[in-house]
């Protein structure tokens, strides 16, 4: 598929602070692409460069094959949705959505057709005569969304659009945004610090930290094959355990010693010596003490948190190391108790192993 947005070697400074450090991303036509990372990593700065609100010091930006560096914001054909809605409090819902069309000197009849169509899409037609103060947060964000899409922009940019909504509404709205984006087939770049939201809505995600892109990939690639310790830790939760790696054949099949157990696994690259063994709580299997498999590690349940669908156990190994493990709570009599002794399968087939520096 054709690339719609090309971000090439972009750097942005605020005084001495390098907010963006050599960003390279290609975004495909019709793609839902998310910039994900902790506060201060540079997501909003990059979005603002795309919108034309900031100018980068280094690097180039292309939409289709047009060079955009010197094109002002109002000529970039972009729709934007912000966290704080940014709708006009003195205008009705209809007038808010019509605003951008009026500014473009579109005829009255045509404005009516287009606004009605956009309000239908966000399911707000019945509230078209209300003032924003008479709307809920979710409804106000739908007005902002309708206003962004009514101009039929080439690119839709969204900066934390769901942050001000409560948890249930966030889930409903993210599904609606995703469905609308797919039905309009509009290339969308979405900023969030919420990893679950990013996994749920995105075709691909760029995980950012300290002004750099750490990894670009589909949601499952980023979750199951994180390229470094930062990504593994930021997306979902994981256990990091000290490991000693021994390569045993040329095909990179290795034995990794973790908590005294010899685990057989396959590495992506040849490595030897100290490493970090990363395994997610839901990938760990809890076994009974009678299991004689020598690759299991002995431990004691020291904490249990019942979450309805699953239970999170904290298990302490004999070395003192603590890990988290999830188990589905299918039946009452399967729940484990604090003080229970168990054996733990650290599931080397699912684990990711980093070198000592976390790469
Ligand atoms: P958040 O999720 O908190 O919005 P973010 O990932 O969007 O964070 P940015 O707002 O892009 O991060 O900020 C990146 C870095 O640039 C931060 O160190 C921030 O302090 C700095 N920064 C952002 N805007 C400005 C500005 N206008 N002037 C000076 N420094 C800025």
C-alpha cells in the first residue's frame, strides 16, 4: 500500500532540550497509526509538526510525495481532535460543525448536507440545536470529531481525544472512532499514553521514549516481541529475571539459567553470559509441588488479588525473587491460598531475552 505520510530524520529542539531525536516513520494510506509513550516523550510535539503548528529544526516531512516543510498549517488539509474538545461554547452543535465549511466559503445548502452527514456519522443529529454546555463530555468530543471530518480532510490527527472521559465511555468511544475511521478510510495519526487504548484501536503503533522511536509494529508484535526492556515494561506488565545465557548450537538454541532452572529456548541473536529474562504474568504456568520436571522453579504464594476473570498471584522463589503470575479463576475450588507451595513453569517458549543493557 502507498505511503501517505513520510517522516524523515526529524529533530526538534526546545532550547537545549532535544524533544525529537531522528524520527523516521512511514504511514500508509488509510492506516490508523498511533504514537504511544509516557508523558514528555515527544508525541504531541511530533503531531504538532505534522499539523504545521511547529517547525522542526532538522528533517523532512512528506504527504503523498509533496514536501510539506514550508506549507502552513491551514493549507495542509488536516482535521484535528484535541483532548479538551476545543469547541466554541457560544455556538450550537450544528454551528460548531459548520464553522470550518463557512470559513471555506461553501454554499449554505451544501453546508447543511455536509453537517447533517457528519452529525449522523457521530450519532448526534438529534442534538444539533444544543449548546456545548448542554452536552456530556462524550457528546462534546463527538462534536469535535464531526467538526474534524466534515471538511473531508486528507489526514486526521487526534491528540489524547479520550483522556477526559470516564473509563466505560472511553471504551465505547474508541470503538466508535475506530469504526468511523475504517468506514471513511481516512489516514489517522492518534496520540495516547494509554497502552491498552493503543493496542485496541491501532493498525500499527510507534512506541516512543525520550524523543526517540523505540519500536514500530502491529499491536501483537509490540506486545509479544518487544525489542527492548523499555517496550516490554511499557506495554502490559512483565517480570524481569536475571538470566545466564549459554549457547549450545549454531542454530541459536540456547540453555538459559533462571532461578536455578535450566530452560531451553531459541534466541534471535547469538549471546552469552548475563541477560534479562522477560516473561508476562499470563505466560507463566503454575504447577503443583508434585511435578518432577526439573525446569520448574519452586515458590510460595505470598499474595493473591482476585480480579473477577483472573487472579494475580505474587510468588516468592527460594532465592527471594518475587514474580507475578495470572491464572484464570474458573472455579472457586481452584483458587490458591497465601502460603501454598507451588512449582512455576517460566515458559521459555514465550519469554523474550534481552542482553544486560536491556536491548
Ligand atoms: P504528554 O503525554 O505529557 O503530553 P508528550 O509525549 O506529548 O507528553 P511533548 O509535549 O511532545 O510530550 O513534550 C516533549 C518534550 O518537549 C518534553 O520534554 C517537554 O517538556 C518539551 N516541550 C514540549 N513543548 C514545549 C514548548 N512549547 N517549550 C519548551 N519545551 C517544550
